[in-house]
């Protein structure tokens, strides 16, 4: 009986959380992230660079952020630093990223996928942070980027390529004193309980900034969670049963917490 009550409570909480998210899809924007207003009252549009390691990172981890940015008219670019060729499917995965980006309303010409010999996909592949910094600097200068979003130092899953991307951005920022000021935000990695709590994590994520008053944090609810599934489904070479389960149960499908990088 006790187990029945626990399971029933979890199901009710899950459904209630999902309903909250779906209801939020039709509610007026309440967030303050990047909602700086011009003198005329319109939102100050930003040129944003999302830096990821592999095709499908954008769909598995960052869709709440991408949806938030695109629905508010910000100009988003995606820089993917490898074609994800660890299993020999790199060319296919590159095209899948373009298809997923179309679902996410990011124009094809604003998506770049690299196949650099020193930046190859793999758990044993260590990426040179200086090379990453130079590549990121080129993107910043080419597209007038004034804001970067990427992984934190754990990279959600602890994948070394994700972590290297983080440190490449840090290296760029540390050596950017001669450049105009670039604002940078990182996706906060959560513990395994929160990571697989699905939509329930929207409540925990809303409390997290209160516990970290010394940090600048923003919690972004995914206003279009169905789009996360549609975007990830474009990565058909990766859309196997355990990734379907991941997208369904992952908190990153429903909410992103971004922390300002210092």
C-alpha cells in the first residue's frame, strides 16, 4: 500500500508538472533573461552564439534555451565543434543537425559544424583549448556576437569534449581584454536525481537560484517541449530507444538553468 501511494504521488506530481509547462506555453513571457528594453520599450535583440561539442547536443540539452531565445527574436548562431564521427556517422550527423536546427527555427546559414583534425569526437579525445578559443574568436568577430552560451565545467554528462568546450570559452574570455566585452552563460549540470526527474525539476530549478544568491542565475522553462522531441527525432542515427527515454525523462528537455560565467 505504501509503495502504491508513493508511485501514485510521483505520477500525479509528474503530470501536474507537465501540465504546468504546457500551460506556460500559452502564457505571456515572465522571464527576465535578456529582456533588457530599449528606450522605445522594445527588447534589445542580442547576437547569441551557442557553442556545443557534437550534433544532437543542442536538441538533448539546450532546447529550452533555444526556444526562449528564438521566440523573443534574439539572433542565435550554433557552433558545433565536431561532426560526431566516433562511430563513423559524422557526415550523416552533420546533416541531421541542420534538420534539427530548422525545427528549432535557427537558419541553416547560422549553423556551423566543424571537422577539425584536432577536434574529433570521442571520450579519449582531448581538445586543445587554445584552438577552441581561436575558433570561437573567429565566430565572434564574423557575426558580431555579444553573448555566448555553452556547457559548464562538468558538461551535463561529464563527457570530456563538453568540458573542453567550456574551457575553450573560458580561455577566449580570459584573453579577450582587447576585445569588446562578451557576456557568457553556462548550462548548470545537475545531480543524477534531478537530471532524470523530467518536468518535476521545474520546481527544483526555480528554488536553486535562491540557494545560490552569490551567483547570477536564470531558470528558463521550455515553453514548447514537443519541439524538443521533434528536433531530437531529426537525429535519426542517434534516435535509439535509450535516447528516446533520455529525452522523455531528462530535466534538460523541460528546463535549463543558466549561470553567468565570470
